[in-house]
């Protein structure tokens, strides 16, 4: 998951269209709108050791 803070969807699409993995067809993407009203969100995901933490 990648989070991008932009003015709008068109700016996000423009950034994603330049990603080398997207250009080569290695990955696909889906844009979702997220809203964080205030504060901070931290996430840690360890794939090899199967840990996850959301604070």
C-alpha cells in the first residue's frame, strides 16, 4: 500500500502513470480516498516474520 497526499485524483493518476512498475505492467493499482481528520497514523507490517502493528 502506498499513500499519497495530493490535491486530487488527477494528480495521483499522473504520479502513478510515471511509476516504472506500472509502466511495465508489473503491478496494477486502485485509488481509494482516505481522510485523516487530525493526528497521526502509524502502520508497521513485517511480511517475513508475520507481524503487524497499527497505532
